């Protein structure tokens, strides 16, 4: 995990994922990379180790659905931490916050807000799907 954390910080990546002898780096903000991996290459997430800058409830749900083994993050929301721990994912972090804030720092992250009252990764997935579809349609 230390190697992934070092890569995350040194490379300026948003996320670094390793599974077996394969390590991949990602740069997009938000959950798009995790979502695409889960939908297109679910085997890569299963049993993987993940180092991510920020993990909110939506990202955590994608990791749970993907079968991620362990996670490091700089910042994690309490709901995300709870979701990962309940799924048996080993979590290490630098800071736990009540919720993830949006990029403008003016309020809640939209997906954190949208998943606020949902309790399982399966419940959260359709919310993420709709969010990603809308983002891509408006891009």
C-alpha cells in the first residue's frame, strides 16, 4: 500500500489501483474512473488495493460493489467509512469528515448529498449511474 500512496502523491493522480502485478493510475475527478472500471472491467477491482485522494459515500459504494480489498485515502466521509467497514474493506485514512464538500467549496458534493439517505451500495449505484449519464450528456 505504501507504494500506491507514494505514487498517488508523487504523480498527482486522483486514484491509484493495484491488483496482482498490475497497477493503474487515474486523473479524472469524482467517481467517473471507478464507475467505468466497475462497469467495463469489474475483475480489476475485485481484490484490489486502492489509494484515492478523497472518498465519499458514492466512491465507497463503487469500491464495495467492485470487491475492493483495501483502501487508503487522505479524506473520507463518515458514511463512506462506515459503508467500507461494514463490507469488510480495510481502510486507512488521514482525516475523517462528516461529508465531502463540492469542488467550489460552497456545499455538499452532489453525490454525497444524493446518497445521504441511502444505506447500501446497491441502493446508491443507480444514483451514480444517473449522475454520470447526466454529466456525460452535458459535457
